């Protein structure tokens, strides 16, 4: 978001986390799920806006594919077993497999599955979530292909020209350049970024609160009433939010997430 508005990242951290703390502590998991649906619609809408307008500006889907093919970005079936090579079929398959496993077993996902009415409903939700996750990842990868084709066609490298300082600012910079002069689109993108942040923050805060209450407080205070546990859950959301703000501000000072050391010399 800093790449779109120029406002310091730590300001967004404080404001968005504070908002997430308020509605998560007051509404619990129900508030988190309802807001996630709205935020998800905004995010997906912005992704499609970037894909459609980006393809039109480049010259069509075929042109996007051709530009990326010429630079070797569509070599999907590279079966090179070299583990030091960053993108091969094996590194992507194994890496994505572990990522999916980690997401599936993460507290926010488990909390949502436990909120369903029955085991059957939980299985249906899990199956639909996997399909939606795969589709979303494909859309995001296509977004990256469009971004590369757009800047390649313009002969512009935003990082080399120091228009941006962080690779994570590529998509925000693309939006500001792609939709320059179009009223409302930059605001929509900013809303999508805020939605993504709020969705993640509120989910984590809710799961931290649930784990703390059920795994640490309830076993030690067996006579505690549900009302007391609920109050403690709200307090734990606030405390977790404060900790998250502190950690996020420290991370925001890092220029960008460095690749593993194994790739630095390649």
C-alpha cells in the first residue's frame, strides 16, 4: 500500500490491525467470516480488473503468452532434479504441496472447519476450499505474467529505474501506471489491499484467541464460566493485536524478503 499512496507502512499496520482487533473482539468468528466474504469479493474483483485491462493494454492474451514464452517463463514441465534450481516441476510440486498442507492444518482453517454443522459439511467446505485455492493461485500467477508482459513491452524495469525499491511493490506500481487517469481504480486497489490485510489479521487474531482460551485457560480454570472465558478471549485478541503491531512494524523496516542463501550465488 505504501507503493500506491506513499503513506508509511507502519501507519497502515497500526490502523488496519486496530480495526481488525475491534470487530474480531466484538463479533468473534462470525464477524471474521462475514467480513472475509466481502473482502474476498473485493480482492477477486481487483484481480480480474488487472488481468482484463492488462491484457488489453499489452495487445491480448496471445501477446502476453508470447512475451512470457520468449523469456522462458512458461517452462512448466522442467524435470531437472537439481535442488539448487529455483523453479522446476519438482521444486514447485513439493513446495506447493507443503504449503497447501501447512495452510490446511493452520489454526484459522481448523477453526472454520470446526464451525460447520457436521463432519459432512466440513468435508464439503474443505473440498471447495481446495478448488478455490488452486483457482486463486492460477489467477495470481496470471497476474504476474501480465505484469511482466506489460513492463517488458514498455521497455521498463521499475526496480532498475528505481521507481520502486521493493519487488513486492510491482503490482501496486502496475496498477498506478495501468489505470493512470481512470478515477476510482486506484482506490479500489487500495480497498483490495486493505481487505487482504484485514482478512488475514482478523483470522489470525480469532484463532489465537480460540487456542489461548481452549488450550491454556480452560484446562487450568475448569470452574470458569463461559462468560469469563468469552471476556478473556476478547482481552487476548487485544493483546495479540498489540504484539502483531510491534512485530509488523519491525518487519516493515526490512527492505524485502531475501531468497534462501542457496540461490544467492546463482
